[in-house]
C-alpha cells in the first residue's frame, strides 16, 4: 500500500495544501451563507420580537424596544 509521505520535492505537497485550503474555505463559506435553524428564528411571533432557538426546550424571545429619535 502506498501511504502518503511528506517529501522534500514540495510538488505534491503544494497540491495537497492547496486542496486542504480550498476545502477549508468552502466549509467556511457554507457555514456563513447556508441557513441554519438558529438564524432568523421567530417562533411565530412578529418582526418586533427577537427569538433564539434552544437545543432543549422552547425558544427564548425578547421584545425589541421601539426606536426613539
């Protein structure tokens, strides 16, 4: 079996490091831009409420205060 080895020629190592960097960037972009159950959760309340989903139990909701100029 031919196991991957770190060798000093750096040609194959550069490709491997580039591939790892691309995977890390792709996962970071997916984490930031894909919807998650905890982002934008309103639990059926209106836009004046700010709700956060909890792992166990019901959501925690806080009513937003009105803006006073």
